[in-house]
C-alpha cells in the first residue's frame, strides 16, 4: 500500500457542536458552555473540549487509512492552546517516515486564526 505524503481535514467547531459533545461525554464543565464562568475565565469565552480537537486528527487518519487506523493506530499529542469557539479546525498529517510497513506522521491541528491547537505524532501499520 502506498501511503499519502500528507492529508488534512477541516471542520467548524461551533458552540452547538461543543454543547452536543458535552452531553455525549457527560462533561458539564462550565468552561465549555456559554456560562458566566466561561466568560469570566482565563480565556474570556467558551473553550472547546480538547478531545474534539484530538478527534480531528483521528478523523484525518481514518480517512487516509480506514480500518487500519482503528486496529493499529497510535497517537501522542501535546495541546498547545485552547480552541476558542467558534473556529474552523484543520488537522494535518505530514509523513515523517515509512519503515517496515509502519507510517509515522507529524500531526497538527490549527484554527482559522492561525493558532496551533495541538502537535504530535501518529503511527499506523499499513502493510
């Protein structure tokens, strides 16, 4: 299997999406909702869950590798700055190396303001 050199996926992360995620994840933290706590907090507005941002990386890897990502993929990331809603998130993967059937990618997720939300590495066995 030939592995792609790079790929990306973008999605609008708005407050309704964050609210739906909060319900699904059973995460009532007010920093993620349109609450006084969010607006009085350190960022001055609601912040998207980090797992929504990380999910963008997984979505990109799934689009590129399908079931192989779910079965053999690993990801290690570091969050760099919070995603302030609303924003368009873009997860990108750049091939770092492909050795013995294991592709390693540098992954990032940025917002439309030019902020880097996370960086890391993803690996997947493709052969």
